[in-house]
C-alpha cells in the first residue's frame, strides 16, 4: 500500500507539473471570440439612439468615462458622448454568446459646426468632417481671408484640433514696384607738398591731396638760393556727382504666398571654418524686395512689404586673414498695410546727410595765421542720399492674361542680314522669331480716298 500510494502521488505531481507548464502556451494561443463589428460616431455631450438586429441580454462598455450606454429595450439603446476619444461595446445575446462588437468614437459635433460656418459665411461651401479628436475643413472658398475666418471659428469649438484643407479660388496679386535712389556728393580737396634741401639737410612737409583721387589742378614751384633748393607743388581737386538707381520689378504671387526679387549680385565673404581655415560664402547686395499679399474678404489687399537697397562700400572695407571684405551701405524698411486694388503705397523721406572734413598739417606751423595754409592739406566732403519706394498691388484678372498674349516678346537672335543691313540687334524688339509673327497688329486701313473705290465682290447672276 505505501508503495502504491507513493506511485500515485508521483503520477499526480507529474500531471500537475505538466498542466502548469502547458497553461501559458494555452493562454497565448487562445483566440478572441469572433463577432460582427461596426463603427458608430457620437458627438460629445450629445446622445444618439441605435437598434440591434437581435435581442441582447448584456452590453459591456470598455471605457465608461468616454461613453455612457443605456439600454431602452432588449433591441435598442442610446449612447451619450462624455469625453473625446474612442472605446467599444461588447453586445451579448442569449446563452452568453458574443453577438456584436461596436466601436464608438466620441468627437466634435461636425454637423453643428458646419451649420455655424454656413450661417457665418453664407456664400461659401465648407464641409466639416470628424477627424480623430478634431475636425477637418474641406471645400472651396473665395479668398484666403475667408479660409482664415473659417479656421478661427472652428478652433473655438476644437482648440488645436482643426485641419484646414480649404482651397482658395485662384487669387493672384501683381505688385508693381518703383525704387528710386538719388545720391549726391561734393568733395573739395586741396593739399601742398614741398621740399627744402641742400647738401647738408632735407626738410619735406605736406603729402598733397588727402584722398586717393588724381588732382585736377597742379601748381609746381621751383627755386632756391645757392646750394639750397625749394620745390613746392600745390594740388587741388573738386568732385561733384549725382547717381540715380532705379528698379522697376513687377512680381506676381498667390495670395498668402511670399515672393522675392533681387537685382544686384553677390560678393565673396570669408568665414572662419576652423584653425587657420577660411571658407567663402556669398552675400547678396543690390535692390531686394520681399512681399506677402493676402486678399481680404472685403476686397482689400493686406500687404507685408520689405524693400531693401544696398551697395558695396570699398571705403569702409576690412581685412580678414589677408582678404579684403567690402562694407555695405544699406537702406531697409518693412511695413504692413491694407490697400485697395490699384492704390499705391509711397515710402519716402529716407534721407541721409553725411559731412566729413579732414586736416593734415605740420604741428606748430599749421597754427600760424594766413601762412598756415602753406603747411596744411584739407579735405571737405558731403554726401546726400534719398530713397523713394512706390508699391502698387493689383489683383490679377483674366484680362491681364489676355493682354499678355497679344504683347510681342523679343528673344530670337537676329539673322546676319537683319543685323548688318537693318540694324536689328538683341537690344531691339524683333518682328518675328522661329515661331512666326510676334506682333499681331492688324494692317492699317486703306486711305480715305480709296475706301469708296473698293466694292465687295458680288457673285455672277448667270443671266
């Protein structure tokens, strides 16, 4: 008996051990009970009623804090959305059989938001769809201002949850810009260079003109007494200059998109790249214009414009690792205004006045009244710069495209005969190119004296 009891106990332990080891594998392989599924959407803080195809005995909610379910009969129930998110319902039928799985998504009330947008923007066609915990706006609107207003209204209902896929019916803006810079400069430079010497000494004073310009007037004197000679040279210069810089760019951009223009060039700029290493970057200069137009729903154009005029200034250049880097003289402004179609914005009064004088003289001798002029060099310089910018935005219409088609565009190379005998070079418009006639101007009408003599052709009567 004890031996049999021990054998039975060992067999029982072996069975228990085998069952315990096989339990995890059985649990991993256990499939979920299959059942038909569907998806329902419920607005937050609202209830919707649903019906079942078969009577149910029990409904289980996975996340009761997202959706609340109340059964009204064994075939109907309603769901109230509590918080944004998703959950599911397990519907059991008679006998504890899983009858259906219903995925519930609680989101923004898209229909109510769509009605609010239709009331606020009655002439627009905007559709609202629930997208996760937010909404998506689709459709077409008349201008970017309407799209911005629609998104603002939607964000009041779904903060940080609005995706705008609204399309704007082609609103393009052409910007006509006129940039004029007038620079005036006046310079007076006078200097003396003299040398007194003989066999025992040499005395020199003065260096002539202070600037690096070549003098336009030179008076030389030579004289002396015995072994002493005197050489003197009086140099004088007067410079006057007037510089006009004009740019007339016309740019076209979509409403809400940024456009830029640069007429100028780029200059090399050394940049340290490591120990005893220098790399070269190119910096732009010239007449630059950045602008962003937005067509408002009231027809006005909201314009953010940033004009800039710069030019190289070698007089203030610096030397970096043996490389000379010129300075830039710059005029820059930016502003945001609202204009009607065709109105102009003038930015003027950007006036700069610079005055500079320089004296070089012999210490002590340069302080003697009247005679000090013989021991002194002087330079007097004045610069005046004024900048005028006129900006005119216009909304592009179909007539602009039609008029552009009728304008001749020169671009073909002239033939040898046109160049030699007709003088038609690349800087003159050509009447034709490889594609044929470029100027569709109709022929002139006949002279008045001949108009009465020209009769329309009449077919023969056959008599």
